C-alpha cells in the first residue's frame, strides 16, 4: 500500500491568516525611543534629538543610561545638565486592547525615573512598541564660579619662600 500525502495546505492557510494578528499579541519590547530635550533657562524647548536604542530582556541598563546622559550633555558648545527623566511605557495586554481602543482610559503610562538605575519595560501589545519612549530633559549649566573668578573678588594665591640660611659659627 502506498502512503497517501496528507493535505496540510489548510494549516499553512491558517498560519498566513494568523500573521495578520501577530501585531496584537503581547510581547516583550526589544527597543525604545530615546528623546533628548534641551530646554532654555525659561523652560522653553530649544532642541529635540531622537534616537532608538535596544533593550536587553526588557531592561534599559544603568550603564547605558549613564552613557546617554553623558553623551548628550553638550549641545552647540554649551554644557547642559540632566534634570529629569521620564519613561513612557504602554503596557496594554492583548486582552485589553479592544477596551484600550474603545474607551477613554485615564491610566497614566508616564512614570518618572527618580534614580539612575536599570529601567524596566513591561510587556505590551506589539503594535504599541513603537510608542514606548524615554525622555531625558536637559537645562543649561550656569557657571557662577567662572563669572566670579574673573571679577575683582578673586583670591590670589601667594607662596612663601624660606630663604633663611644657617651659618656655621666656630
């Protein structure tokens, strides 16, 4: 007896139909958008830089955060200091996506990053991964020390030399 081939075309058809809905399944994010925002002294936005960076097991590492804070601390030959970091993470589950789209959900997805440590990102629906972001805010450093050292109130360093010589007497 000859083995008959099984018709598995229906399985392939289901898999192809299912690919359309993959964007609506919950998965772990593998990248995050990074927004570097430079503010002036009066808190108006001077410039915004955008970049994407990878996540490692849903974690934006402390070392990577320190690297980016340091890397973007200068803009147009002016020094800036990081004064705020905010994480935007939409963690809607695939079972909640319909409610999320239909209803006006008042849940806030913004969370401040108060300390420099690893930043964790929750799993979310894949179609919303492109919205997950980290915002780093910078303000210019005003150097009052440089201004006073150039003025009249600067302290001058003096050195005392000991020129005493001892003479041997007999």
